[in-house]
C-alpha cells in the first residue's frame, strides 16, 4: 500500500499543518486589533434596560439569596438534562429544558449566571490574593465540571444559555468535513489561554467582553454589536453551535474532562442495527463508527514517519513560544495603564495632536511620568511571559492532536465521541430502536427496515 503522509492522496498531514499554521496567523493578524480595545467592564454599547427587566433586576439583584437560587437552578437543570439525555433519551424534553434555561439564565439573568465567565474570576483569584472569589461564583465554575465528569456535556446540551440559543436556531445544520472540525476545534484552547492571560495580568474579562449573544440577553445594543450578534446567530442556522465548537473556553475544559465521564449517553451495542442514521444526523461529527467498518476518507488514520512527526512537533512548539513572545507587548495594550503610558509618551514626544481626558487627569495627579513608564514596562513583561506560556499551551494541544492522529483509538461499536457530544438528543429522533421504544415503529416495520438497510 502507498505510504500516507504529506505527499499522499486523500487526507494526510497537510490539512492539519495548514490549519495549525492558520491559527497562528489568526492570532498574529487579529492580536493587534484586539489590543486596540479599551479596557472597560463588560457591557453592551447602547443598551438600556427595558421596564419589565428593570423591575426583575431591582427585585433580584440586591438580595444575595438569589445567587443561591441561581446556583440551585443550575445544578438541578444539569441533573434534569442528564436524566433526559441518558435515561429518558428525550429530545423533546431537552429542547423544553433548553428553552427554560434560555429564558431564566439568558433573558432574565442576562447571561450573567455564567460558568464560562467564571473562568476569569477563578484565574484572577489564583493570581491576585486581594481579589475575593464569591462562593456562588466558585460553585458556578466547579459544579458543571464535576457534573461533566459524571454525565458528560449535558450542561452544554440544554442548560447553558449560549448553547441553548444556538441549539434552538440550528434548524438547517450541515456537517462540515471532520478535519476542518478538528482544526477549528483547537481555537477554544487559544481563547481559554487568552481569557486567563488578560484576567490575570489586567483584570480584563475578555471572554465576557466578546460574548456574541449578550445583546440578545440584554435586549439592546448599538448597530455594530447587533450586527455581530445577528451574524453569529445566522451562522448558527447552518453551522450548529459555532461558538460552542470553535470558541467556547469552557468547552475546551469540557473536552478534556468529558472523556472521563462515568455515565454518558451511549449507543447500546446489543440493540444497535448499524443503520448509521445517528451518524448521518449528528451535525457535530460526534458519532464514530466501529474501527472494523469501512472508514470515511476523513477518518483514515494518518501514518507518517516518527521523524517527520517529531520535526513538526518541534516546529509547532517553536512557533508557539516565539509567537507568544512577540504578541505579549501587543496584548499588553489591553491594560489601561499601558495605554496611558503610550499616550503620555506621544504627548511628551510631540507626536500627539491633543491630550486626552485620561492623560489630563494623570498630569493633575502629580504622579511622576517615570513611575508610570516603569509600571507599564512591568505589565508588558508580565504579558510577554504569560503569552509565551499560552503559546506553549497551544503547542502542547496541537502536538497532542498530531500524536492522536498517529495512534487512533479502537472502537468495537458505534459510540459518541465524548469530548464532542453535546447530549442534545438529535440522534434519538432518527434511531429506529428509539422509535420502536416510543411505540412509533412496530416490530414488523423494524424488521423490514433492517432488511432494507442491510448490515453496516
């Protein structure tokens, strides 16, 4: 047989190398633009609270009891989602629960009861002892992870408001090539690293700032934010859960812990007729066929010499560390102190046409300019070091993916890929065994159907 490698026909190492390099180019191109953003608290420009929402907010926000109510709702909802997905196997129930979660956690609580954003709070607490992490925020972060270890990604399936809104609008989802899905699936790990980096170095909550659905949850925004939100929502109609799959930083953590889950949504091998309908209908490429069956072209294991793999891994680690070193000072501009030092330097050098409010306030404070410069330099060094760590983290993730391509896992039966399965229940509606269990398909019809499909 011909050797499969960089010069092989079909799917080889080349798409993965191109994809990984594309991720690096993405950070190089958009990193500077990202750093132009002013350091502000998460908000929606142009947002005004509607009257009915203002009354709910006034009634619930001042009372800390509501924080525990929200935590209780989250835990109970994850438990309900786990039951509906694993035991009841009810797609309808999961959709109803997703709608309820979207209403309460999304529109009523404005998406702020959010384990995704809690990543930044936890990171800032670990880096800055003066920052006190509220107990409820700690529980919001830990509970979904622990329950994912037990039941898989049921939180994503029907509880997370960001996931719920995407699940409900994915009416015409198409399956994208598996290798594209895998390559873009590396982006959340980078977003996770950037979110932690900015939170630790500046207290800047990048993940909250660029929440694509906050304008819907708060029912208000300026034109640019609405355009961004509708573009993301429109994409979600044909590409199921684009944020969950290709950006969500909590999803990156779930991809690590979900494969360890004790009880997870399963395809029962004793009853599976290998009709492949679940595989065909899953828009997340999350259902893998048995390794003994004829694989798709996109699933053919990529065999390359160990030397080539080692050279690629070395190149990836080098690019990751160097890119982080170069991007560190650029990302440091997210910090208002670095922005202020830069503005003062422009003014002192005569390069600024006029002063700003921030520079005027600084000059009136009497703080020596040299002290501001020293502070900004220290922040830049902190960002440079942190960005190198993020680059190394991304290199580790990419290298692990390349190694996995060389040693694909063996599967004896059809089974969901736990790191990708959102426990959404879409496959239930098309499984003949499930239809028979619900009384929608009798034994005779099932036998005729199985005969018409044939084995595999």
